[in-house]
C-alpha cells in the first residue's frame, strides 16, 4: 500500500515509524516466500475516505500485475443515506469481495477509532449493510468486547450478509475480568450463524508475537466458532513491526495443531477460500 504523509498519530499497535512508508506488493511477496501462502486478501487500510475507490484501484492494479492479492475488502461509509452509489463504483474491480468500516470504540482514546460506541445499532448503518447482500459482499466487523452485544444485533439484522469478526474480537484486556467479558461477547457472536472469526492481529495490544497468547485466543475462538467459521489473517504489515511472517505462521500452526489436521486446514485455508471466494 502507498504511504500518504501526515502527522504522527498514536495507534493501538504502538510506535510505527518502521511502517511509516510504502509497503509494495513486492515486499509482501518477499515476506510470504516459503510460508505456503496460496492466496491472500487485502483489507482496507484507512486511506482518506474520499479516496476509497483509488485504494481499491491501486490494489487491483497490483493484483493484475502479480496475481496477489486474490481478493479485496474495500471501504465505504455506511452512515450515508444510501451506500449503494459507493458500492456501485467498486463493482468494476474484479477482486472486490467485501467492505470494512471500522466500528471499534474504546474508553481509552488511543484505542478509539469510531466516533460513537454504538454504531452497530445505528439504523442507517444497519440498513446499508443489509444492502451488501445484493452485491454478494461480506462485512469485516471490527469491535471490542464491550460492543459485541450490539454487533450481534447488527449481524441478526442482516442475515444474508457474512460478517468477518476482525482480530478474534480484539482482546485488549487480558485481566480475568477482561477475558470474561470477551468470552461472553464472543459466545454471543458465535451464536450468529453468519459471523466468522478472523484469527489475526493478536499482537496488536502486546506488541509482540507471543505463541502462548495466540494459542490461548485461538483455542477459545475455535471452540466457540468451530474451525469452519475461523480463518487466519496475518495483519501484515502491522505485525511486521515485531515479527517475521514465517514466525507468525508457525505460531498459528502450533496453536491449531491440537484441533487436528482437518481443522487446521479449515482455519488456515478452507474457510477463507469459501468466504472470500478464492478458488
């Protein structure tokens, strides 16, 4: 992705000077070399809102040149009266598979992205997400544990849309109380048949590749959702701030081993291939 220069802003993943530059497709392909990656999905990276089509066009150009990525999750503003004109502009790009508008809000301003904590309950947003079914597109859902009740209501309001829960629910509080709240929210979301969980971004709040932490989150997430409703995501280049791609993949492979080969393949390949239509 290209870098648009601007003032440094605090981010939940900590200091990011090494990432404050272009991340070209050639570097990504070098990062994944030898890791067994057969396909990848680009998820929108917060370009300026009015450049949402330019972002998808840039990624599609890279895909046309190199074959990667095979799918694109773009951006649209779901708080407008009708999101369809934005979506219509993106239909020309063959890689389009879904849309993300980040809804995560936190009492800690450094963790806050959305303007309000309860956007998932916004009637206009709900109505617009229902419209994604007409495009056959997914919605990448990014919320914290305290927002999961509203997120489950959102998923229930759009039963024909598949929701991909980002970063396994963004467990940011690893205290006993934090784990309890996260489990309750994840259980609620797992009860929605149209929600799948992405196993990704687990270094976001601890700023390292911690195999034990990954194993703990993966174990509970897979037990709640089942392997056919879980999919791996690298969250590169963010995770590149503290780990190599090969080490990250190894941690997830080890975390999935107790579930067996079939379940591991589902979480590492089959679910993503089905949800994002990568075959």
